[in-house]
């Protein structure tokens, strides 16, 4: 059973034991970040540091000056990991330990882009901008993301890539000093708070027969019970239809689905063109509920497996949660990688990994992903090693 662990380059660069330690877990692959959003990360085993503060979204390799010359939207480099190309340095060490390396590319999640170019951001029905969420309906954003996918994915030595946030981002975001939990939002309310009303999306709604002003007013009316303390628990697409009405809800999803599919098709095609002549796997982090937003973007199962080589699906949680994301892919060909959190302090459950992985495999998962080998504690990694020694036997 092929298993991959997620890592950041800074987990490896400067730590001569890191690659061997990861290989000893029993994994065959590492999914290594090449383009990532801002974060503050613990490095509990690094010989020289304990905290890395990635101050903004950045690429972890030297971007190609020729590709980006004269362009307003372009990736930023990083300053928090030593060396000109920390991705390449980490990949070389991991390959030397016998591990296959795939790149990990975060696309439509970029606070610096929104800060420097506010007009690129999602705008909610109240007129609030989400600087962390580029609107993928905007042509300039689409072009930027597709070109970055191609460059960041096909790094030297990479045998494949995993594209995260290759679709709509929205309200949900662990922002700096986040204080948004005062009113609990079910995923139906989150969908309404994630609808974009920038100029491109207003025009898109018009193409679906909607008046953007009337739609915005309807969204605000639908959310009033949520702010009053009721209706926040509505879940699933039926919850969206309950809040907004089936006709309006379906029209918004048609527009957003069309935009997301176009981005995904374009990004995958660009990656394959950049990797021409190489055996290169392209996976998307995904959720089979098309209305979902975030790191695991909502997709239509048949469409995404006709576009990419497979998907990485969030499988941490109970049996029902795994069934919800894996069952829609039953009978379809393609990689279905079950992604498990293995950091106890971040909601993962390494102690039940053997049992949970077996359940995922019984539902059709073909590979496993472990989030995140660099962040996990020593006991968490011991539990992972023990579980992987028995998974698939």
C-alpha cells in the first residue's frame, strides 16, 4: 500500500537525520511543499530551531524570472529557510533516503495576493473582501494560478504533484488571531458566506439568469436567522437550499461549478504539458460535495477523475465521514488517496490509524496520506510506524 507523508522543506533542510527518520516510518513517498500559504509551524525535532514563521504565501524554490517578467500577479519568494532552493535541497535528501518525492502546491489561498491586489479577492454578499481567497472567476487570477501550478508542480526530481485549493476558497480560514467562532456556522451558512460578488461573479450570475443585487439581498436575508442564533446548524446541500431556496442555490452552484471545473482542467493540462516526457502523477485535494470550499475543493467525482489522475480525500474522523468522501468515487478508475491527520494536537488520531486505514481501503481507497510528519510529536510518529507495519497485511 503506497503511503505518503506531508512535509515542508524546512523540516528537512538543516537536519541531516530528517530524511532517514521519515523513511523509517514505513512510507514510500513524501509530498513536499513547493508553494505554500502563510503559517507558523513547529519543528519539534530540528537540531537548530523549533518554530518557523512563514510570513506570507510563497514558493519554496527560485521562481523563473522569464515566466513572470512584467506580470502584475506573480509568486513571491521566501526568506525563512536558508538556501536558494530549499525545495530542491530537501527533495535531494529525501530521494537519497529512498523516498519518492511529489510536490505539494497550494493555489487559491494567498493572503499576500489579496493584500497587494485587493481587487483579486472574493467579496461576500455584505461587501467584505477575503484577502486570503483569490476569486478564481477573474481571468487574471485564473491565468496566474494555472501558470503557478505548472511551475511549482514540475520541480526537478518530482515524480508527481498534489494540487491543494485548486478551486473555490471561501469564508473558512484559520486567519491570524482568528475570532470568528462567536456564531457557529454550519456548512450551509459557510457556503452562503463564501459566495463571491466581485464584478466577474456578478456577470457570471447574470449568465445564470440571476440579478446580482437581488441575489446578494437574498443571501443576506437567508443569513439573518444565523446571526440571530438559529439556522446555523443547517448542513449539506439541502441546508443551502433551505436557507436560500432551491432555485437560487442551484443557479449559484452552476456558475461556481463551471468556473472550478475550468480552473481544474486548465491547471492539470498545464502541469502535464510542463511534465511532458515524464511519468508524472497529478492529484487534487478534493471533496465530492461540489459546493464545498477550502483546501479540499468541492468536485464532481466523475469529472475530476476524467481530468486528473486521482484525488486526495479528507478521511480523518468517524466511519461516516470516510464513507461520505469515498463512496461517491466507487466504481470509478483513478487514485483515491485517503488523507489522515496523525498530529494528535491538531485533531489527528494516529492511535487508530491502522483501523481507520483498513476501513478506508475497504471503501476503495488505493493509497494513504499522512498529515503531517514534520509537525507530529515523537509518540505520534511511533504510533504511525506501528500502524504502517501492519496496514495491508
